[in-house]
């Protein structure tokens, strides 16, 4: 997460009422995922939160859903780490180098930050913080879904 997005989340969540009364629930996104909605599920929990709390809550609600997707990335990465011996064996059998999961995580974060930086640089409106956190959330969600498919593949 870029410093600008982190500041946006911190400043928005620092408002006592917004932080304590945030009507965020991952339920809409989870229900959609359970129903097989895949990528169409991204943003549903944030959207429900914004509808309940009002448009001024976009950054906080989107940041909350971003946290949901980051937790799913962490879980999938933990599962992949547990699969490392199998991946190393399969790679060796094929004459390949085993994947470096830490390098994957670092390179994804660098790509996400650069892509969201580009989105913000091209954004002509105000409120670039919510725009950046929306980009972060969507990129993290797609990565979480991709990782989940890799974990489910074997």
C-alpha cells in the first residue's frame, strides 16, 4: 500500500464516528463468492457499506473490504508455503526452478502500487485517496482470487 493510500485510510478511520459505527460486513462479498460469482464479487461489501453509511464513507468502506482481501491473500500464501515441498518436487521433476513465493508477493505489491499510482496520476477528479484505495482493493481482490485458484489446483 502506498503512503498516500495509508494516509487516506488513517485519516478517514480517525474520525471517531466513522471508525466506530462503520456498517461494514464482508457478508455481501462472501455470499457472492460462495455462489460462485468470482471477480464479480469484488466491491460488493464496500458498496453495501457505502449505501448504509453514505458517500462520504467510500474510502473507509473500501479500505475495510481491502482488509478482507488482504487477509485472503495472507491465507492463500500460507497455504502455498505449506505446499512448497510438493511444488519443489514437481518443479524438480520437470527440470524447473521451484517458485519463490516471497518474490511473487513482493513483485505483486510493486506492480499493484505502480498500477494504482498510474490510476491516481490519471485521475482528473478530487479525492485521490479513495480512488487509490479502490484500486488497491480491486487489485488485491484479483490477486486473492488468483492465489485461491492456485491453492485449489492440486
